[in-house]
């Protein structure tokens, strides 16, 4: 079993708790995601992914499905298949990821002068790759 050590960044939400950020690579570009152990799925911002799409890649609308747990059940759901999604040296090919309008989250981070984020790293990846989060060392271990 191969182990991947992923550095994490601890963000202080100005006295209102903390978030852990993890760097990921989408279409070869670096982005931050909030590490969210309570999120069932990794989710990315629709506008950001739309700008990155290459060739015949598209975002598919799922008209009869809505997001659950993002503060509403009326948020339209979309899916994108990313040719490669990287977390550190762990590469996931043909990764199907939900995409949503996450502009309010991106805006909130911007207003707090925090590093920009384009989504959350959720339970789908954390469970599949047996994530172990070490808060003291600010690393996450993933296994493949």
C-alpha cells in the first residue's frame, strides 16, 4: 500500500474557529480546498471549473438532484469529470466531482482576507484513501 503525505494549512477564522486547507491540482493548476470531514462528497466551484474545462470536457446538469448539507436543498447540482485530480502526489484519474455555485464561500474567504478556496475535500476521498489527519503536524496521510 502506497502512502501519501499531504501538507495542510491551518486557517484562523478570526476568532470563529479554524479551517484546514489542502492544496489540490485541477487541470495542472494549484487550488485550495477546505478539508471538511462532515462533507459527504468533495465539491468544487462551478464557475472555476467552467473556466478550466479543456477540449470536449463538459459540466453535466443533473436536473432532478439537489445539494444536501450546503445550507439549502434547492441548489442545482452539476457533475464534471476531471481528467486528473491531484492531492499532493496522489493522482485520481477520470474523477467525477459535483460542482456547485460556491461564490458565497469564495466571497466570504475573500472578505476575511483568507487564502482563496474553490471547494471542499469531503468524505468520498477521505474514506476511499483512508485519510488520517494529524493536527499537530498539519499533515494528512492518504493510502492507495
